[in-house]
């Protein structure tokens, strides 16, 4: 059970990192270093951006659930 949570945590961590890096920069900060500041901001967000936001939140919640599950599994193991 611990190995399953550990593998899921690694997968969700990598997926969450990829999803966060796919977001468009909102101006300022490190996003400008990668060319995010060169784009002009349009008034609204597209459907793809909203879906990316939703997927990122869902993966973040699953990542958090894996951490809690792994902690409980380790606590009950001993």
C-alpha cells in the first residue's frame, strides 16, 4: 500500500509540475524570463486555459490526497 501511494505521489508530482509550467504567465516574476512578458494580455481567458486550470486543481487535490494517504499508511504500518 505504501509503495502504491509512493508511486502515485511521484506521478502526480511530475504531472502537477508539468501542468503548472504549461500555464500562461500573468506578468511579472519568473514567467517573463521565459518569454511570458512578450505576449499581450487579452481580456478573457480561453476555454483551453480554463480547462487547464481545472485539471491543475484536480491533480493538485489528488496530490494532496496521496500525501495524506501515504502519511496515514506509514502511521498505521508501525
